[in-house]
């Protein structure tokens, strides 16, 4: 699950483009992945939603992560980031 972290509309396009790029790379590698690009929910709501559904790994991408050229991975079963 890829969850873009967006709070301001000015950051949406940059973060969404990077999230789509990550999803594309993972799909080409044969990894099944989904992008939660819904803007009407907060990132925290999305985290909980997918955790309850049993998604084992969450990839978080925010504006600061893009600037650092990194992403944050979170495992569901122990919460390690």
C-alpha cells in the first residue's frame, strides 16, 4: 500500500507524481501494490483503514521524504518503521 502524505493542495501534484512513480516501479518488479490517492481522507485514517484490512506493508511518501529522496516503510505486524 502506498499512501501519499498531503496536507496542502500546492504539494498534492508533486507528492502524487512521486507516489505514482513508486507504484509503477514496484508493479514492473512484479510486486502487487495499490495507491491510496483519495484526498477526502486524512493519512491517519488511511493508515488505520489498510491496517485493519491486513495490508502487511505500508509505504508513506511525503514532501519532506521527496526532498530527502527516501520513503518510509511501516510493517503492520510490529509497527516498525
